C-alpha cells in the first residue's frame, strides 16, 4: 500500500535534517570547486573526520586523508563526487558519449575544472593500466558491480569504496550513493545539502493522485524488459508516491531488471506505464501491435509515458543521481500526471531533450 503524500514529505524532511545534522557535527568549510586536477581548491569543504572507514561489499575502505585524485568506476558515481564539491580525475564511460562522462545536468558542478579522463569497460572491468596511470588516491565504485577479484586488483593502487553489501549490484539508492561518496571524498556537508534539495524537489513535484496509483517502467529490449524496485528509475516512481506492481521483483528474479514472458504482461496494466524507447514513434507502435500488450486497459486509456532513451532526458533518467533527477522531474512529472488521468486526449508528448 502506498504511503500518504504527507507522510512521504515528512519522511523526506526528517531524513534531510538528519543528514544535515550529521555533517554539521563533522564540520566543513566552503564548497569551492577543485583546481582542475581533481584536487580541492583552497577553502574548499573539508571533512574533519579523516581518516574515515567506509564499509562495503568486500570489507572496508580505509581512507587516511582527504583524497586529491579520485577515480570513479561506478557508472554514475561522478555525479555524486561533483555534488560533494570535488572533481574526479577519471570517470567510467557508460552512456551518452559525454565529454569526461559528465552529463549536461552536471556541467555547472564541473565548471571550469579539467575534464576527467574517461575510462572504458573492456568487458572484464575497467582498464586497469589506465586506472594506475591516473595515480589515484581513492577509487569509487558505489554504483557498480565489482567482482572480488577486480576489487583486490584495484586495491593495490588506492582505497576502493565498492558497492554497499545490503543492496544488489547497481541497486544503491541515490541518497545513499551521494552520502557514502560525500563522506569518502571529504564533502559530506555539500552532499547532504544536495540530497536535501533534491528530496524537497521530489516532495514538491509529487501529486496527490500519485499516492494511490501504480506504475512500472520498462524497455522493449529483447522483448519486454522491466526494471525492479532497486533500479533508480523505479525508485524515482516510488519516491513520487507510486506503488510498483505486486509481484514485480519475483517475476524478474530479484534482479534490478529482467525480461518477462508474454504471460506476465499483466504487470504492465498499471495507472502509468513508462517506456524507455530508442525510437518513440516506431517502438511505441510496435509494442501496441502485440495483442498481449496492445489489448491492455492501460494502453486503451492512454496511460503510457514515452521517454526517448538516447536523449539527454533519457540518459538523465537512466543515471538517476542527485544531479540528474531534477532534470528528469521537470520533464517526467507532467507526463505522469497526464497518464494517471486516463484521458488519451490530454497525453503530454515526450520532451525532445
């Protein structure tokens, strides 16, 4: 059962207050950007808690002093580092082909600093020799799926903050990602403020009609691929007040996402059905041609929401970070509002960017 909107807003305010109180206890200065080489600028926010220890899936990362050369190997961790007021020297390439792997929603935080070196995943993990060449004093892989062997190899170069143990790989909530990274890089105060600001924006964007509604998000990848409760895209829907379909996680095997059979298209018959599509017009039409989907009540009532997955909007939704979510909210909420009313004639077209 969905929590009430009032309860959600109260909870968001409470969590934000705790974060701010916690960082205030640790102390901190201003939030100036780095000098361009990944270091903190003079007067930048500094965490008095160093050395710090960050627990993760494979043990603990012991960070002796404020890091100066941060390499992010988590697919979206660069946003958390930037939100904490620091600039990484290396980032992992994932989607979008952005310079430095920094999306347009994070350009203000990058500012005039040196663009990070972009690393590639060779299929067995990051390019180890290029990681070493960057001479890191901290490696961040919170939104990632490091194996134990990869972790051991990377730990030879610097402390490694791997994915949290209590979530599946790529399943850490954006709030915890920002908080963990903020503590690791010495930017807890900036990270807490960023989290609080986004939580407030989500609470303000939520609509009363969302709290009694259900929603699901998917993509027509090799059939019908649905995102589970620990995926950032689904987390945004629940943060806005929606409930996910009953039995969703079980149907996808407890993963962050997986394909479903045509026998489970009932999972798509919700108050809002959000699709990530490569070609909005063609892919949308192809989906509706299949009677197992096209005949659903949700389709007939115009409850579909389309996001062009290779637009900046689509990339931001996929990232689902403390920096990308405001960019998504401005575009997604009007679409969700139109979908929930069940009136096709009020459907909002997917934004171009």
